[in-house]
């Protein structure tokens, strides 16, 4: 072993120790606590066997799927528009649209309260128009809006990069061969950005499943997985269930990300 | 219209423009309203009630400890990720292979797991150690766990792109010891990656809520924890002014990251793609 190899080992040691002590060991403890409750190992399946938890799981997955679908659809339209049109202020608009990328979930929740809360902009506008007051911040609708709010900038960044890399000649060739606009979209453009759609969709889905701050700000009564874990742990002191549900939650988010990465190759994981 | 686009179909164009404008309004109007509310004497009566700095002053009076704590925590997190991450990134890049992949995979795992679950695991494992549980170190550990992958990957990407091994061999042939080579060849060449990673670490640490909410104690409140507090119990103007303070801290960092993100892909993508070269917008993996 050369002296450089020895130094490299020495350099890796602190990282190993840190990860072992504060990640691997806690995870092992989490598994042990989840299986050490009154229900024993059956607790691992609580998410499927307990009707209330199963219902929560289903609504969390449905909400996340809806968020992912909506974000990808809107994101594709906007990314195509921004990548293919030049106008004054475009660069500024792009960077403004990507700013919310690092807003924590609580701040996003507050944005939704300002938009659709009891004194929200939307409610005031609809009231002025005589449509009655639209207030949906504190329901599933508010959560949906919040999750779209924080997913859109991420998806936009990835999709715009993908659209930029598309070869415009392909689309022109298809057009000149007589393909309609819709066909070009379906057969050339969308397949071209498919890897980016899959990668950013997976991230949007995983973040929506695991998000906590937004739900925490908007309402404690909405049943999504993260909120259930939080209440089980802090209010009910039901550590076994909270641990088992956390494991399920972690497995879902990690599984979705790992699956898409292996499907689409490491190149697209760039976004993750 | 740019020349590369297809001949514009007016209706499609108009629809796309409309969707883009609605999206821009959806993302930016609430943020603008929040900024305005922080300066408005009475938000419910509107701007006619006059502009004031009172709410911002009130926030600084009520919450300046959370602001200071967040900054100190972010800098502490940065220091630990630098010490743990930069040397390890070099060690992993110089011997690419299955082992390096595995290490990278395990270290990156915390990004793929919701902060709530990570925090729960930490509390279950270490909650019994009272001194540790109550100290700021407990939150620091959580933040390092969550931000370390960003530092590691950022430095690894740059080191893989500049082919640090050849440079090192040159230095070695001139008689430099491994430690000298690390500090005089590796670190200067990784500067871009270290800076980009540092920006990410500080930004993520300042904004982190999911882990922190579970790990904090009354004496270790961060800015986002205080924000959640103010959203639940303070009048809207104070909550807005507090959010404004958060924006003032985070937006310059985000702008700096964007500037890096724009120039880095060009530099790294030209090189042969490697596993480490997964490139920038790492921030996309952040969990709200």
C-alpha cells in the first residue's frame, strides 16, 4: 500500500464513523423499535393492515401522483415556451421561477395561505367578482397547490435543460415530412425529453410523499403519511407505529428514486 | 420567436403564453404579497393603511435569537461537511470502483429519505443521551447528515472533471508528500466544487425544517422553526415580516447557486462522463 493509499483510508475514516454512528445505527434502532412494540413484527405491515393507515397511504400516494402529473403537464408547457421563445426579461423570469426551489415546506405553506387562505388573494378576488370566497388552503386542495408550488421549479429546471438539448432539426424534419404539430409533439418532442420527464417526475413524487412542512403549516387534520407519523410520535407516543410508518415512508421515497435511476441510467439522475 | 422554432401557430402560442403567465403569477404573487404584507401597517385594510418598518423591527426583537442560531448552525454544518467531505471526496475519486460507488450510495441515502424519518431514527437512537439531545450539536448532526451528500458530490464532480490524478502524479514526481499534494494540488483544483458545495450546504441548512422541527428544543430554535411558530401564533404582518427576513438571507445564496449552476454544466459536461459527474442542480433533491 502506498503512502497515498494510507492517507486516503485515513481521510475516509471520519466519514465512515459519522455515517455509521448517525445514520446506520439509528436506522437499525428504528427497525428494532418498529418491531418491538405490542404487535411485534406485525407492526412492519401496519401501514397495510391497519385500515386507517392504509387509507392514509392511499390518499398520500394519490395526492402525490396527482401533483406529479399536474406538475409535469404544466412544466412541459412552460419549459417548451421558455426554451423556445426569446423576449426581453426572459433570463430574469427564468431565474425568478426557479427561486422557490429552496423555500422550506413551511414557507410554501404560508404562500398558499396568502393565496387561498381565509384572507387570501384568491378569495378576495373571487369575492369581488361575485363568485363567493374561494378558500381551500386548509384542505387537500391547499396541500395539492403547495406541493405543485415546490415541485414546479425543480421540474422546470430539469425540463428546460432537456428541451435545450433537443435537436431542433428532428422536429423540422418531421414537420417537413408532413407530420402535424400534434404528431411531432407526441412522436418527437415528448420522447426526446422522456428521460427528463421520468427523472423529474420521480423527484416530484418522492418529495410529495415525504413532504412535511407544508402539511404542518396548512392543517394538522389532513391525513397524509408524514402528518400521521408526526402525530403518532409526538401526541400518541406510539413509537413502534411511528417507526414502522417512517420505514415504509423511507422505503417508498428511496424505492421510487432508485427505480427511476436504474431505469433511466445514471445520466438522468443528475437532477436528483 | 426564435428562428429554430416551428412557424408559430397563434392559438398554441397564446395558450402556452397564458399557462406561463399563470405559473409565474402562482409562484411569484404570493411571495410578493408576503413581502408587501411585511411592510404594511394593516394588511387587511391594505396599502392605504400605510407602510411601516415596525413589523420588521418587531421580528428582530422577537426572533433575532433564531436568526443568529440559524447562521451559526449553518456555518458549523459547513465546517463539518468541509472536514468530512473534501478529503473523503478525494479518496473516493482517486480509486473509482465498486467500493467507492457503495460508499457514495450510502452517504447519499439520507437525501432520498424524508427528514421526518431521519429525525425519528436519530431521536430513537440518541434521545436518551440528555446532554447531547439538548445541545445544538444534536441538530448539527442532523444537518450534516442531510447536507454532506451535496458537498461530497459537488467536490467529486469537479475532481473527476479536472483529472486530479494526473496532476497529483506530476506533483509526486517532484517529491511532494501525499499530504502536501492534497493541500497544494487537490484542494486548489477542487475550489469551484468546494465553493458550490458550500453554497448548497449553507442554503439547505438555513432552510431545513423537517429534521429540525423534530430535533429542536426550546433553546435550539432555528429560523424555519421560528417561522412555523409565527405562522401558527402571530398576526399575518409579523409572519410576513419574518418571512421577509428569511428571503433576505436565502435569496442572495440562491442567486449565487444559480450563477454557478449556469456555468458549471458547460465545464463538466465536456469531459468524459463519470459516475461522480452527475452534475449540478443537486438542489432538486432537497425535501421541503
